[in-house]
C-alpha cells in the first residue's frame, strides 16, 4: 500500500536478560555443569497506562511484531529459538556468558526488513573496581578484595527504540490504534 510520507513512529523497547543462581534442587534437574537460569527477551518499554492488553505488566507488542528469533551459543541444542507469540522470551539454564543475536520480524503490513540486535548474556555480578589509591592519604593502596553485598539476581537490559519511517497506510492505521 501507499506510504504515509514525512512520518516517523517510535516504539520503545527493552532487550536483554536476567539471571539467577540455581538452587541445589534445581541443579539436580539440569546438566551437571549448569549454574544459572536466565531469561532473555524483548519487551515493550511503553507505559501501560490505559492499555488493556498487557503481558507481564508490559504492553503486548504482537500487534506489530510477528516473531523474535534468538540465536544462542552453539553449545545449546537448537540454538535458533523462534518465538512467534508474546512474551518474546527464552528461558534456559547454563554456565557461561555469551553473545546472542536477536532478530525482530514485523507483521507483513509493516513492509520493513527485520531489525537485528545483539546482546551479551550476563549471569555474573558486576565486580567493583579495586580502589587504586587511598582517598584519605592519596597514596597508592595495596589491592584488597572489595566485599560485595550478596545479590541473588543479575539484570542486563538496554533501552532502544524501533523507528518506522514513512509507514505504509495500513501499518500506520494499526500503529495508530495502539
Ligand atoms: C565461555 N564463550 O566460554 C563462552 C561460552 C557458553 C555457554 C559460553 C551451556 C550450554 C549447554 C552454556 O552455558 N553455554 O551445555 O547446554 O564462557
């Protein structure tokens, strides 16, 4: 269909992962070397105010997203995970951090190429940098481990916006209704 010229429509998203350490009981149910469970996904960052359709508290993006593909590390069976309905997420267990390729495919009305994102799955906590000098004396400090508060989960999410420029009229109508 004809495109609506001079228009840009933005859809805010967050993508990334959360991870938790497996409990002893959970460890008994997965591969022996797996230490963490993580959830990887693409979610709406739109305000849920006034929205009837909600998935896990966030806007359901299936009115414009047809599918999300997550390409996991080759150590996973069937590393290409295809999710064609919300929530656009994958939950797995594992032992390591790695880079994931995320591909977002839009509904046909969008007449847009898929968007590709990259995310590095985090399962370990951030470590505070060692203080390099003593703030009081100004003298170099011998390295000492910085105690960290025990944290039970790790979150690595990024904000982004999907931008549709000059959307086809039919797609514009769909976006406008949401
Ligand atoms: C590393 N470059 O060496 C990374 C690779 C791979 C993570 C991490 C287990 C999959 C499975 C898994 O956690 N792979 O065996 O089911 O740290």
